[in-house]
């Protein structure tokens, strides 16, 4: 407790805001809770304590700030002490290492499906040590001004689909009133994105398409999976803009299911197809949904056994299929 209080005191001295917060264990593991649930919490990380993702690297087992970083000496010392005590060195590395080990223990058939049909082969590329470092930094970063920045304290918040959105400006903040644990929405994506990006199964209300190719009246529709970050009114709530490359029509993403608004995915897809003069939007939408359902059903069937990775992946597929069923 004294170490936590000392860290908060230095955080505040460097311009940070940490109102009504404490850290303790909850259903999701260690997380941030209000000291008094009758009052809101607020965590605000000032610009001088935001460190670019590429400016942090593991040296001698600890996360260190690169000499080329723009952080001041006091700020860099705070960042390194913080990550050593409360994040990377406070259980964060071990948590990511367990996930990487669970991935590596998946049956070969599952890893092949993830690589071939889900465009997730990158999760198995490289040494375990390099993947642990990259995954830790990638899962803790916040997109700000087109760059991935590490935000101390904010990154200790656990995720919920209906959690608080990040306030991103010069700094990064999260605020709100919480009866229990303070939770943030890392990204309004889908269960599969939360699995590959953050390493857990979450019952997200939305489902986005995996990368697919579909015949399109003499052309080829190429659906990518570039899910926008954004908040509840993110670009994903508007029709994705197609890009025509000869006989190929590229879509950056396709929303296929939304349990909160079941009619929206089909309506957005119809508007996109209208923009390129494609009249058979309903048939194409149903085809893409069917491909996705088949892939996740196959993945769930292949992920058999009692391993932690297989059990998590079955949950992910169940959540994804439930969201797809809303379309």
C-alpha cells in the first residue's frame, strides 16, 4: 500500500490526476476500484508521462526508456519504476507469458486454422521472449494522434464491452462512476479481436468479418479486417468506404453482427454496395456471414482438449457466433 501511495504521489507531482482510486483484486484479477463508490473516479495521464511504444524495450529483464525518448529524466525514472513495480514487473509479464504458452500448446490443426482462415498466424511468429514483449506493449498501448502511446495507471484498468471510453487529447484519461471495479472499453471490436489483441475471451456484442474474398458480378470483393479504434460513435458505425482497384473492390472492414442494433450491419453493407452499384447486397451479406460462421464453427470444433488456450478459444468462438447470429 505504501508503494502504491508513493507512486501516486509522484504521478500527481508530475502533473497526473488520480482521484478516488485504489488497486485490489477482483473477478478479473488485479484492477482499479473507487475508494468511495459514491463518487466518480478520474485518472488523467499528462503528455509528459505518455511514452511512445517504440521508446520502451526490455533490457536485463526490465522495461527501460530509450535514451532517445523525449521524456525528462524525472519522468523516465517514474516510468521505469512504475513498470517495474505495478505493470511489467508486477505480474504483467507473467500474465502475457501464460497466454503465449497457452497459444503454443494449441493443437497444430488449430494453429493452422488461425493462420490460414483467420489471418492470425502472426501470433506464432518469433521467439517466445520477443512475442511476450511485443504483446505486452501492444496490448497496453493507446492510439493517440496516430501513434501508439503507453499510459501509466490507465493501462491497469480491466476491460468490459460497456466500460468507460478513453478521453484522448493532449493526454489520456478515463473517468466515470462505478459501483464496483472501474472498467474501460479497450476497443469496440469483437470477441476475436479481443482474443488476438489482448488475450482473453470477452462477450462482445459485435462481430466483424474475417478477411474474405467473394465474387461480385465479375469483380472480386475483398473484405479486410482493419477495425477502426474509436469509441461508441466510431467510423465503424458508418458505411465503410470501398476502394476500387481494377476488378477488385476493397472494404477495410465489414460489420456483420450487432446484438444492440441487429438491423444495422445489413443496412450499412447495403449502403456500401449501393455506392459501387452492386444490387445484390443481401445475398453477398449472407454469403460473408455464412463464411464467417463456418470458420468459427470449424475453429471451435478443432479446439478440443482441456488446455487453457483451447478452452479460451472455444469461448471466443461461442461469443463470436452469438454476435453473428444477431444478423
